C-alpha cells in the first residue's frame, strides 16, 4: 500500500509538471515590450555604430530591438528572431560579425539594399546552453506571444511585404507564433523542430521556407516530441512541406547569412518578394 501511494504521488507530480509546461502562457508570464533605456541605447550606439535602437532594456540578461533601415517607410521589412544564448551582451561580435545576430542583420541589409528594413528582435528570454529550457517549449511559447504582439505593433508602410526569419530556437518561437503573425513569408533556419506536423499545422497563410546546412548540429536532434520535451518535426524534411532554401557557399549552425553565399542570396530574395529567385 505504501509503495502504491508513493508511485501514485510520483505520477501525479510528473503529470502536474507536464500540464504546467504545456499550458498556454499566462499574461503575467509573457515578456513586456522591450523598453528604451537612454543610457543603454547610447552604449549600444557606441559599440555598434550606425543603427536605430528601437529598444534597449537592462532588466534580466538584457533585451534589445535594433533596426537597419526604417520599417515605417521601406517597401520590405524583415524581423530576425535569434535563438539560444542571445541577449544584450551577445548581440554582436565586432571581430567575427558572422558569429552573432547583428552581423547577420548587417549582411541582410547590405545585400538587399535600401528597400529592405532589417529589424533584429531580441524581445524574449532565450535559453542558455543546451539544457532543459532549450529542449522544451516553455520559453518559446511566451516568446511567441511577445513576437506576435511586436510584429502587430511594428509601424510599417501601407502594402509593405513583411517577413519573419527565425534561427535555431528562434525558429521554434516563430513557428509557434505563426497563427498570429500577419506576414507574407516565414523562414525557419537551423531549427530543432517546428512543434507542428507539417506546414498546414502551423495555421498560417504565409509562405513557409526552411533550410539547414549539411553540417548544422541541429540535424542530430531527434525529430520527436514527448510531452514538452523535444520540438517535433524537422521543418526541412520533405513531409513537412516547407519551401526549401539553398544553403550553398556556407556551413555550420551560424553560417546562413555568410556574404557571397547562395544562402544569403536566397534569404534576400524571399525578403524582397522574389520567390522564384529564392529556390
């Protein structure tokens, strides 16, 4: 009897944890919009050079929203959503720009020209390392609500084409936000899973694109989801149904925006509405 009661308590505890993990995020759990601290913004400008700081928030590990180009006037706008380990202190690497998201934003902007405004959004708490937060959807679910709210409130020109690019865990965030994103294109790069069986399961009218380089380590992640552990189907698998993007001229988990690569050319083509050129 004692063993039976103990087993019941263990199962009940595990079930409660799973229910808590899978439950929709409460309003209190969703990150507030990124604030704009003047001193924080001035420090970012000193570090990064010419960029519009739309948000710079010192709370927690720090969050930021940066823009290259003006989303309120550009004909095309892309919101870039990075993944694990990215916060205010890891936005950029001035010695090796391609290692960090600000370098990716710069590459997109320089390749596309003035008709594309690139917005780098670090508006949620990203996982740190490869622990439980990275392997579950808790942070992605609250991040998805924050992302959908940010995109809905982002001032854009009438008729502007809008694209969201999620990288790594940021792709999980973007996929979960998909039903609430009023965008033309959704791009999932180096994603550990989409938390959906196929494109139809994402609940979006956007064109959905996906890519993974041959030596991206996320290819080793099992395409399964058990409760809240794992992120499910690989969006680059044929059965998922996303439009494939080229990955020539680059490699590695952080190489999708490498200047001169077919990968960057394809991403820019998507952002500028040149879908045939993106394949």
